């Protein structure tokens, strides 16, 4: 009885080898079989299996050639490939990994190893799909906030890339910095909950209106919620804290110094710089020099004094991103 609906494509020119794999895997997966490369490629295109177990020494196309073709086709490039082969030379393994395979199992196979490797790589695929779905939610909510505001989608792109550049220059690592890149677009999602009359008011807000406007930070945190994933947890802290200031004069909690999450401290720098240097219906863009002078002046006040020098070290890259993602000028 099938306990999992995942589909595996098994490719081997020897019927005996296919039967061995059938005996190991048939209780848990739907299985497809191919004895040559051409048939394997056709089945991969038609059936979109969740994983492929591929012999190297098959007639016609070699397994390496099949793997290369799979990875070059958009429809099949994401399917994980595990080589199952009698070849055990290190060079053969290296070539397989270079072609995009995720694992290598040597014949004669161990049933326990085959089942474990298949489970592991199917789990990794599921994790990748979960991350992709969370990213989609983040980006769509970020887009929703743009429809309520005078900001543009390019502002969100720019400040997100600025944030990653600052994070990497600060030594926070590629994975953490990439998470910040994807969390930063949610910084103003709470503006969805701000009335248009306040959000789009062309003049200065009065005290009561300003109090309402400040509530967008808490609203954003409530919209994102407490998901438990690294991405959405970071998005929540950015939404809640990116208007806090190093000296404690920000909102909504009046946090100061290192009590402000570093993700929010970085986004504050990136967001303010892009806002200052971008034209809006209610203001002209500041020159770069004027904006950077303000950032220097606000070091230790608005901004983390240790992050300000980091910002200036990666300013050339920030300006390159800014140039690449310029707003379209309207006549």
C-alpha cells in the first residue's frame, strides 16, 4: 500500500537492478522506470517526478549526459538527481556533483541507505517549497502595502538590496543577509491599516494624525504574526522596530541602542537613505552628498554608530544598486 504519493523515476539498463530498487521503494512511492536516457528524459518531461535515481552506465546517452540535459531544461532542472552506479572513483562522483546531482549511491545498494537518501532529498525539496511559499507571501504583502502609499515598488527593491549589502559588510553572513533581503520588503506592510486620508495627505500631519501614522509599525507586526520561521520572524521585527532610533527617541516602543534588533537598525539606514534620495509627489530628491551628511550627523542619534561606517564602506555598491533600480521619471 502506498504511504506517500511522491513519484520516483528509476533509470537503469539492467532489469535486475530496477527490480532491486522496486523492492526497496515500491511500498512508499509511485515508481516510473526507464532503461535508457531518451526514455528517462521523456518520462521526466511528461511525469515531472519528485526525484530521479539515475545509473551512469546506460546505453545511448550516459547518465551524466542525461543529468546535464535535465538541468538545462527549465521544466526538469529542479528535480533532484541521485546517481546509483557501480562507478566509485572520486572523479566520477565529482563530475556527477558538478553536473547538478544531489547525491551518489554506490552499487550494490543497501536498502537502508537508498531509503534514507531518498527521504532526505525529498524532505529538502519540501523545505525549499515551504521557503518559496513564504517568500511569495512576503512579497505579495509588500506589494499590497505599496498600493496604499506614495512609495514605489522600486523603493522596496532598492532598500532591500541596500540592507543586504550593509548586513554582509557588517559580517552577518550570507544566509542571514539573504533573509534580511527578503524580510525588508515587509517593513511598511502596516500602512495597509492606515486611513488613506492620513497616509496620502499632501501636507504635514497634525499630532492626532501622526499618532495614527505611527501605529503602522505595530499593525505590521500584527499582520505578520509570530510564525516561527526565520524569514517571517525577521520580517516582524523589521516591521515593528525600523522606526526605533539609537538614542531612544523613535517609535513605537522607544527602544534604544542594542535593544533594537540589528535587522531593524540596518533597515532604518537603508530606508532613510533611499527615501531621502528619491523624489516623491510631496518632495524633491536630496542630492547624495546632502543625504550622506545627514546620516553622518545622525550617527549615534537615529542610527547605530557602528553601522554608519559600514554603510559608507559599501556606499559605492549601494549607489550602483540605486542606479540600476531608478524610478521612472514622469513628464
